[in-house]
């Protein structure tokens, strides 16, 4: 098989058609690649916003859980306070001979118990705030 002459118009036409076909395929590939790039950037943006939203949700869920825990603690404290007061009233009623002494001892216990409870609750709330601050930083 011999090579076509260099100035053969049919050979040049075939080469040009092959070249145009290859260029068309390359243009289609470039267009498809650009569309995929846009889709990937869109997907990346959605992924980032979902990550931020999930971190915010987690922080809010943690805060809500702690608030509910604090509500349960306050409810238990109220119940125990009422029960304690009723027990105190019963003891006060049955200690008719030593009521003054009982009142003095009760006042002393109350003077010691209130600041201890207040400090414990304050410390617990500070620890809770520090944990909430760390949760927000992790977002």
C-alpha cells in the first residue's frame, strides 16, 4: 500500500474530518468536565452547610439535654424539700419538751446546708457552661 501524495485533496479532507471529529469529542469532554466541576463545587458547598448545621444541631441538643437534666434536678430538689419539711414538722410536733433546742439545731443545720447547696449548684452550672462553650467551639 502506498502513501497518498502530499497534495491529495481527498486525504486532506479525510484528515480534516478526523481532526474536526476529534476536536468535537474533546469539546464535549471539556463541557462535561466543566459541568461535573460545577456539580462537585455545589455538592461541596452543600456538604459544608450540612456539616455546620449538624454541629449546630448537636450543640443545641446538648444544651437542651442539660436544661432538661437541670429541670429534673430542680423537681427532685423540690420534692425532697417538701418531704424534708414534713419530716421536720413531725419531729417538731413530737418533741414538745425540746422545741427550743430543736429549733436552734435546725437553724444551725439550715445555716450550714444553704451555702453548701448554693455553692454546689453554682459550681455545677459553671461546669455546664464550660462544657457548652467547648461544644460550641467544636462546631
